[in-house]
C-alpha cells in the first residue's frame, strides 16, 4: 500500500521528527557531574569540583602540569593520585567523545590555539554571563569561579538553575 506509506511518512513521521528537533533544542545542556571520588575529594576541597566537560583536554593537561602554582595555591598530590585525576579529566574533557553535546557547547567559539586554564575565560562562559558586570560579581560572590553561589544545580552540572 504505497499510498498509505506516503501518508504515514508525510503526515506522521515528518511532523514528529520536527517536534523532536524543536524539543531537543529547547532542552538545557547538562554537564555530566563528577562521578570520580578522588576528583570530588581532592579537586572539590577548595572550590566545587568543576565538570571536566567544561574545558578541552589540552587545558586540563596544562592545569595538571601546573599544580605547583595553581592560581597562587600549591596543590600537592601523590603521583598515583595525580595520574588518576589527570586521566579522569582527559577522558571526560569537552573535546572527548564522552562529553557529547555538553562538551561541544562548552567549546563554542574557543579557538584551537587557546588553552584557557579557567572556565570563566572561555567564550561560552563569557557569552552566558555577559550581563554580569565584574563589579557586581565582586560585590555579590567575590569571584565568578564560585558557581554554586548562583547555580544551585552546579554540582550536578545543571546550570539552568
Ligand atoms: C588548595 C586549594 C585548591 C585545590 C586543592 C584545588 N584548587 Fe583549583 N583553584 C584554587 C583557587 C584559589 C582558584 C582560583 C579561585 C578564584 O579565582 O576565585 C582555583 C581555580 C581553579 C580553576 C579555574 C576556575 C575558573 O574558571 O575560574 C580550575 C579549572 C581549577 N581550579 C581546577 C582544579 C582541579 C582540577 C583541582 C584538582 C586537581 C583543583 N582545582 C584543586 C584552589 C584550589
Ligand atoms: C553571580 C552569579 C553567577 C555566577 C557566580 C556564575 N553564574 Fe552561570 N549564570 C548566571 C546566570 C544568572 C545565568 C543565566 C541563567 C539562565 O540563562 O537561565 C547563568 C548561565 C550559565 C550557563 C548557561 C546555562 C544554560 O542552561 O543556558 C552556564 C553553563 C553557566 N552559567 C555556568 C557557570 C559556571 C561553570 C560558573 C562557575 C565557574 C558560573 N556559571 C558562575 C549566574 C552566575
């Protein structure tokens, strides 16, 4: 019954896929939460443990290479721990296959020649927060790095709240 198939295709399947595309683009991006206990424990002791899918692997490599002088703090980790935490960040980095849409979103507008050490230095972060003036940030939260002050969903990677 080719006529029936045609009707099915144009009246049912096409509109359905269209609605699907619209509802997908409306959905908020979730940055996969940090599931590694070592990373949560050690990288979450001074600030929240940031989701690896917010920076590319090359940034995490640089950051892990520079723990001796980590934003004026010295972060000391046993070599085995350093290796495990580094690996967790690389495997789940924004440009890894596991990061999916969240990673692609985080990398929006970031030139391949740039290796930001801060999420707050990425074009995506700046675009999402361009309504916040530095003065307001300083007065309200001390530093934009303090995501959970404004985002109750920060720990679970949901920054829409
Ligand atoms: C001894 C405390 C301490 C530990 C432990 C620590 N950090 Fe930090 N981290 C800092 C400080 C201080 C800053 C800068 C905060 C600011 O500018 O407000 C920072 C900033 C960052 C930033 C930049 C955030 C942004 O976008 O502004 C990243 C990314 C980061 N840390 C990752 C890590 C990772 C990964 C680990 C674990 C290997 C880690 N940190 C462990 C103290 C620490
Ligand atoms: C001073 C408050 C404040 C701080 C601090 C802050 N944000 Fe935001 N952020 C906002 C507001 C307000 C929005 C817009 C919310 C919206 O569009 O629903 C936003 C939007 C976002 C979005 C886009 C969310 C979406 O679903 O469209 C992301 C991702 C994000 N922030 C990540 C971060 C990260 C990561 C940090 C910490 C490094 C951070 N924010 C720190 C206030 C803040």
